[in-house]
C-alpha cells in the first residue's frame, strides 16, 4: 500500500491541477494549501524511497560463465595447462570452465567483495576481501582477505577479459589459483600528477587460495606499475616490476639443490643436514612486464604484452605422479599443503609474448608464445638415469593462436588452438620404461578450444 | 581442421557486423551534455540524412561503462576518464581511448529567486555541501535551514564537484541526490531555501550565485569571458570519448562538432565554445 500511495497521490494531484487549469472550479486557498501539503508529503516519501534506492545501488552483482568444447590429439591427453587433463578414453569433451558470481558492496571508499566459482565439479570461493581507502587523498588503502597476489600482469588479468583461454604455463605453475590469503597496502591515485603510478605491497600465507596455512613462513609480494600515455602517437606503454620473497617449510632434513650429482653430470645434489628439518626453503621471484598499445588506423587497437619471470622455486615432485599432498602436478607447483617429501630447489625462468589485434569493435585475432623452463640448470642432454631429473624439469614452449568474436556486450565466442612443445630428451639415455620415455619425442598434446562466454 | 574452423569462423562472424543502409552513431553519457548532444544530432542529421545519431543520457559513468562494453560509439563525459576506466578500455579494445574536448562549462550554483544571497566563496560552498554550515544565516542570509540538492554518484558533475569544490570530502548526508541537473533546477525553483549545482545550460528560471575564489576576491558568474579568463573558479571541459581514432562518418561528425556550426550550437545551448 505504501508503495502505491505516491502513485495515487500523484493522480489526485493531477486531477486537482487539471481541474484548476481548466478553470472549471477555481481552487480555494484552503484547497491549495491542502494540495501543497499532499505534494510536500509525497516529496518526503519520494526522498525516503530514493534513500533505499541509493543504498541498493551500492550492491553490485557481476559474473561470467565460460562453457567450452575441447579437442586434443590423444585419448586421455595431457592438457593440464590448457584447461585440464582429458579423462582416459577421451579426447573431446564439453566443460563449464568457469561460472563466476561476484557480489560487491561498494561504498566508494570501502568495499566488500565475494566471488564464487560454480562448475560441474563443485563450488569454490575465489575472492573474499574487504578494502578501505583513506578519505584525504583517496590514493592509499589496504585490502585484506583472499585476492590476487600483486605480481606481474597476467596474474590479475581477469579470465573473463583475458583473450587466451588460460594463463601461460609459468603462471599456472608458479601461482596456481592466482590468489592467496593475506593483506596488501596499495597506492593508486586516480587523478593528479602521480596517477601514472601504482604500487602494492602485501604479506601472504604463501599456500595459495585453496588451503589453510601450514607453516609460519609468510611471503612478501609487491609490484610497481607505471603508465606512459603517448596520446599524440595514439599509443601507450605500461611497465611493471614485481618481486616475491617467501619460504616454504621443509618437512624433512633432505634438501636437493641444483648441482653435479657426479663429475660432469648435471642434476641435483642432496644436503641432509639436520638443520634442514623445519627450515625454510627460499621462494624468490622477480618479474618484469611490459604492455604496448597502439591504435592501428582502420583496424583498431593492437596490444603486445610481454612478461619475464625468473627466480628460485621450492618443489617436491621428482616423478610424474609423486606421492604426498602435492602430487597433483607433474611440475614444481607452489605448495597447497605441507609437503611430506624432501624439497627440491630449482632455478627457473619463463616468459611470454602475447599479441592481440582488434579488428573493428567485434573481432580480435590472438597469437601467444610462452616458454617455461622449470630448471634452467639442466638441458635435454642432462636427463640420464641416477641424477634425479624428472618430468618436473622439462622445458616447454607453447604457441597458441585464435580468434574472438564479440557477439554483443555480453557474449563472446573464442576459437583457440594451442601447440605445446616439450624439449626432446636423448633416446639413448632414457629407458623405455622410464616416465621420461614419452619425452624423447614431442608429446601429442595440442588442444583446440571453442568457448562461449556470457558476462554481465 | 584448423583451416576449416577458420573459414567457418569468418563466414559465421567475420562479416556479421556489416550493417546495410543508414549509418548509425550511438552517443551515451553525461546528463549535463544530453541537450547539447541532442541539438548536435538534430542539426547534423538534418544536413546528413544518411547518418542517424542516437543520443541517450544516463551519466558520465554510465557512458564510460558503455564505451568499455562496446555498446556505444561515443561517450559524453563531463569529467575526464579515470585511470581505472582507461585500464578497462585498454584490456578490451587495446586503446586508451581518444579524448576530445568539445565545450567548456562553468558549473553554476543555483538558489531560488526569492533567496537574497548573491555570492558565495569557494570555502563557503564547500562548507555548505559537506554539512559544516547548515543555515543560511552563516553565509549572510536569513535564519533558515539550508536544503542541499546534489547529483547521483554516477554523474560526472557530481564527481567534478566533489573533486574540485569539496576537494574530495564527502557530501553531507542530508544532500538529496537528484537524477539529473534539470531535476536539481526544478527542486531549487520550488524550494525557497534550497541550493543546487549544475551546468549553466540548465540555469534558466532560477538565479545563479556569484562565486568568489576567496573572501577578498570579487564574485563572478559563469560567463564565457569569466571562464576564458580563469576568473570563474568552477569551470571545466566537457568531453567526448571514442575508442579509436575517428575515421569515416565518425570523423566527419566529430569534425563538424568541433567546427563553426557545432561550436555555434554550444553557445546556443548555453555552454562555451572551446575556441
């Protein structure tokens, strides 16, 4: 009834005014006063409702769904970095890759955000954080909860906006899940002379988004990003520098590091000092990222993104299917739970170049090349029996190319083909029964992805 | 397999964007600029019947979002784009967007015609809108409660006023948010002790207050001369944003807006030409 009263009052007012305007029966002063009080009352009601509407406008709901069909070369194909492995006896499958729902309460200087991902295998929490910005310059603030780690460019580039279906191999290896639990301080002026600059520094559990903390080591992550608009050239350059300073607890006294296991044989050497037990194995990354933008006449925006990360990564796996809680990856992933086996330290390097050419408003062509070498100390010829090298040490390069059509502001179609190439091991040194045997040649793991995304 | 898929893609989508017939330019954004944009569109379409210019308001923030989402060709904004908005445009279209200054505007302070106040300093305006002053007697008027009218936070006028007059401070909670500058003007016209702000083009029928930079400076109204000379302290540019460097029909339309005829309309509507 309350909601309808403004409407009825408006009708009454209009009738009164209409009668008055037609001069049929001039309103008395009392009637005008009455009318005025009705209008005043309704105006107050409208203001009250506007208050409710203003409060509701602070709640922002957004999301996107990515459904896809994928095709690979072999049944049970390995496509861990292209959206997940294929089940046995399967080389083609439909998937709901992501179905995200984000709810934010945005009070301008304070924010509450929760994001969920609901797919065929279950529902997981992606983001859950609050942020506070100081009111004086509105440039400094902090964020706490679970959110993107402030490192590099591709990490925080939303998968709903990213052109390629998945992140590059190095990001998926070094930062599985992209997010972590912690707190970060940030400086991000939106206007003024320093608006070209953004800096973030945070401290995190280091165990990723999907688990609770399991050691007392906390990881420090930070980055500085600068933007150089070149409006006269219809171009822009963005540069970022990132660092990661962390440790992973060693649950054993065994620490393997790069070295010569025998004279002239590169691999790992073992340190069995008792002090290694419970000690922190260093996790150190440094990264540089560059994005170039150029508005190509007639065609549209051209983007070239490049990123390089190098450092030291503590891992656990030395076999394709290692035992223990970390045995989910053939690579040296960051730990999602306390490792039960010895720690293997590897010096790694990875980079990618990604080119996106817009064609008009609706179409995009993509080419991406990424390289990830999980162990820069060794090459293909170093894989011999007895030096503990495994599939976790094999270098990969991946060429991907594709086409995107934006159907409208919500829907896009993605066609993407990815060709991973592993470094080929020397057949004479690899036993036919070794897990490394398939890597004597290039493993058949090309993947075609057709994805449809709806975003709102 | 790749070849077939490529051909299929091109056939299905590559040419799907071609539109036959009249060329359409969509314009969305600032409510402050909506009348100006409509006038431009009407005159231009009268002279160029092969082009249809569709204009809608919604606020600068809404227009910028539409530009980022690809649902408008041109965004009108009464404030510059923020860095975070530029970043989204870069992610989606690979460009920072092209900024076109198309007019100047002096943000007017309106009071009811019956209100005796004739001028206010920038500090007084700030204190009034942040709630530090709540009575007209504190700025030299009668002992009456100040009624504040403001804009919604998706409005570029709101953002500009907050950043440049309130210097980033929050509006008083008693400020009533109106859906457009015309609504602010209507409210002040009906409210003897109301005060509002908005574009000069909407200032008909109510009285503009002279604005002083400080207590000892003379007060100025938002005239072309006062804005050009820098004497009027609440002046701003009005912008058009497009994703890419304009070409073809779009370029012709923008060139026309920046030319003599388009800038003449700027003056007719009550804003100030950029040259």
